[in-house]
C-alpha cells in the first residue's frame, strides 16, 4: 500500500483565486465612483496636489494624512478625471477615511 503525502501544491489555484478576488474587491473599494460627489484623497508626486484640486474646480476639505496629499470634493461627475488631467498622480476614495469628521451638518432656521 502506497501512502500519498499531502502537498501544498494543491492549494495554489485556490490561493491565486483568493488573491485576485480580494484584489478586485479592494480596487472597487478604493477607486472613486463616477458621478458621485464624494471626498477623494488626491496625491501628486510630481506636482502640487493643491494646484490639481484648484485646477479641477474642487474644494479642499482637509490636508491628507500623507505629505503632499489633500482631501477634496468636487461637484463635477468626472471630478477624478479632471484631477488626473490637472496633474494628480493618484486619486482614491476618502469617504471612509473622513469618518465622523466629514462635512459638518449646517442647521437652518425653520
């Protein structure tokens, strides 16, 4: 009777599938959605993130957590594309990064 040893090679397809699946979920989670006015983190390695936000017609919410980054929001549906055209290196969603410190509610008189 021959005993077959267990090998880690049988797990390679499952590991590859898991890596690609988690990568796809992470990619969808961090890329900004088209048409939504949501906060984005703007990174400009070769230029100025502030200048990119101003050129794209956005508003600055706060400085980013990384040097050279800005948290901004824009009203245009293609705000992320405008940021890339204005010189931004990377644009990521920042709505979860803002947490409870996002845009404060303004009370109006009734």
